[in-house]
C-alpha cells in the first residue's frame, strides 16, 4: 500500500484525537472530574448496570444476585440515611421499585463522594492541560454500560414481556381503580406490536453504541428513547425514575464532545468534521481488535437478554400454555348448604365471577372486589384445591376451598365441594374474552365514526 493510501486509511480509522494537544477551559476540567467520579461510581455500583454484563451466566446465578452491591453498601447507606435524612433507610429486597429511600440515599452518597473527589483532584492536579485520553477510556466505559441497558430494556419489549397483555382479571377491573403505572403498562401491553417496535428502537440504539463509528447516532437514538421513558415514568409515577434519568444523562455525556459538531450540522447549517466518539486506542490493529471485542460483548449481553426473555415468555408470558379451565366464568347459580344464594351485592360469601389465567386464579365477590388465589388443578381426578397467596415468602398458604368439577359443555362448569368450610355448588358460564372491546375491537382501516367506548 502506498504512503498516500496508508494516510487515507489512518485518517478514515481515526477519531477524535486522544493526545494532549490543547488546554481545556478550567470549568471543563472540573466538569470532567466530577462527571468521571459521579457517573463512574453510579455505573459501577448501581446493581442492574454491572449485572447486565453477566450475559448468559446470569441464568446460573442466584435470583437475588443482582442486589449484591446494594447489600455490600448497607453499612454506608443506612447510617447515611439516618445522618442526612433522619429516617431509617432499608433495602427492600422484595420490591421491584428503583426509587426506594435506600436508592435515593445511595444517589446522594455518590453525589457527595464525587464532589469530594472533584475537590481533591482539582487541588492535586491543577496543572494538567486536559484529560483527552482518560476521557476516551471513560466514554468507552459509559458506552458499554449504556448500551447494555438499552439492550436489556429493548429486548424486554421486543420479546413483549416487560409490559404483558392485560390479564383476564384486569379486564374486569374498573378503569378508575387502576394506578397510573398500571394504566401505562396495560396501554402498552394491549398493543404487542407497538411494544415490539418500541423495543426494536431501543435495541437498535444499544447495538449502535457498541460500534465506535455509529456510537454517536446510537447515543442520539438512545437519548430520544430515554427522554420518552423518563417523561412517562414521571407522569405515570413509574418507580424507575432514578435509573431512567441517569441513563438519559449518560446519553448526553456521550454526546457532549460532539455538541459543537452536531450544532454545526443540525442547527447552524455549517460544515463540520465527522462527529465520532473519542478513541483511546493507538494504531489501527489495536483499534480493530477493540472493535471486535466490543461486538463480542454486545452479542454476549444480547444473548443473555434474549435467553431470559424467551424463557419468561414461554413459562409465564404470552407464549406459555393456557392452564386448565382457562377463561372468565360468570356465576349463574350459587348454592350454599343446599340453599340457593341470591346475587345480592351485599353478600360477602357469594362469588360473582371466577377467572383462571396464566398467573393463577382470581374470584370476584358480589361487591366487585377481585381476590387473587392459588389453584391446584388435577384434571385427571377433576379436583381443584384453592388457597390464598401467602403473605410472606416463608408463610404457609391459607386453605380456602376444595372442589370437584364437571364440564358438561365447553361453556359450562360446575364446582361442588367445600368453600370456607361450608358445602357449596357453583354453576359457571364461560365469557368470551373477545367480548371486551379492548381485546375484540382489532384494527380497522375504514371508520366512518371514531370508536370510543
């Protein structure tokens, strides 16, 4: 290859220079020191972010392994909660909330640690003109962390498990009884195609982040996606506000070195050099090896997310087999102690409906209250045993009923046995789930009038 050809190749493969060539503004250096400390600590210690790197190994780890960093930080976070906020801060391991007091206190501690580190770093390293090479390594780390989270949440939607379709019991629940978060979940889950498209956009943003040449586009797409997620979390009270906000900030950190170039192209209509992420690697061979490793990491993480998503889809999501007696059943006759019980809304013992679904069973009282239950169905013996869900993981379930069942026709079911210690016979009629407009309306190209119900 000629010297001119080599120069062209070097120029094409090069990115933002990482050598110390210019002196940064003092405020820029301070901002970098703080960002390095704050976002570095957050990404290392916020349990979900490093756990994503486990890939396929996550399946072999304990179910609560994702919390090990927060557990290790308890001796720091809990006293800090009492010191700064005068409250007992406890890690709720049985909660899926990302906005617990514990996590808010964790963020505050990371903020304090980053501020102290910035002050010390500034005092000890005032003469350094810039941190270009360290910046390149830092942004590479941020890219991998953000890319992993985009793949995680993207595949959770592309394989529509994060927001599943409304359960049969939820079709019976009054709209006003839903929390804002449940409204959002059911709204997205009601249209799997929409959820899949949302997930594909997040997956695309994540994939682009793992390729240096497309990382800037990936950061832009991620910023748009995460801004929407953050707004939804804020307006529908979804308890993932802390993480969504920080992931949005990480996208902005990645775009910060490109701000002037992007402004020239997108706003000021000026010519600009290519906007690419700073590269810490020297030499084309090293750079190519690093690109291959980044792609391998993306495939490794994506494989873990796809495996986990498909397992959940097939075992508890839309791809799982329907349970025996699946459906909504309305009570047409209810006999207790041999005496018919009229359908009075004041009756606390009579049932109005029974639902058998993938998550379990639900029965509806006459006042409309939906009560979850745990059924054990023996189809061979035609027997059902029903218990209340245990209040704690280590508690024993409370027994409710034992029935034998007969199904003389696909749309008729009879339960006979003991309910709360009293003999009952319940006659049930099947309700077509597609009779609910949310499930049965479908898509229509032509509508002379809007269909709002």
